[in-house]
């Protein structure tokens, strides 16, 4: 069975949702259909995100955040919210488009204080949490 098309949603489309998009493709192959967006998109992808994703062979250097309402067609089979702040908006979008909705509450690593290495480790933890959820993927 091929993987369903997925839309990852978070607040700004700068950290967790781009990670989800890239990791979904890594897990399910280059032909897997995955997109990501933010409720209120950032101007650019987070630099720590680019760094930790390069560690697993995913290049987000040229990634451009987009808004949920800018996603366009075709609608995804599954809408996954990675941020509790985005849950309500993502759930409504899933209902409007007939998609299955799932909430994967993943903490925002940008809120981690400390040294550069402490912060990078928080981003790695986020990446690995998303990777783990994708590995144990379940439609229900």
C-alpha cells in the first residue's frame, strides 16, 4: 500500500512542518506526496532546522514557508498538526477538504534556552520525535 498524501501544519512552517514534509518523503520515497504549511508563515525556514535536516540528508536550504490557505489543490488525504496552537485551524481545514485529521503535539525547539549545541540538540530531538511518529504511521 502506498503512503497517503499528507499535509503537515504548524504555526509558522519554519521548523516542525518542513521537518515532517522532508521526513515523510525520506520514509516513503521521493514519489510520496507531502506538503507543509503554517497558520501564519515565517519569512524563511529556521537555520537550525536546515542544519539538523542536512544531518539526515534532507536539504531545506531553499525551502519557502507558505500559509495554510496557500496550499492549493489537490487536498491531502491526511492533515497532521504538529503544534497545539495550530490544531483548531488544521482540524477545520481537514474537515473542509474531507481529510483525516491527526494531532501530533511536538514541542517547539526554538523555545529551548542555552548554548548553540543545547539548541541544536533540541532541534534533533524534534526531528527524531517526528521521524518516530512517521515510522509508526497509522491512518486511524
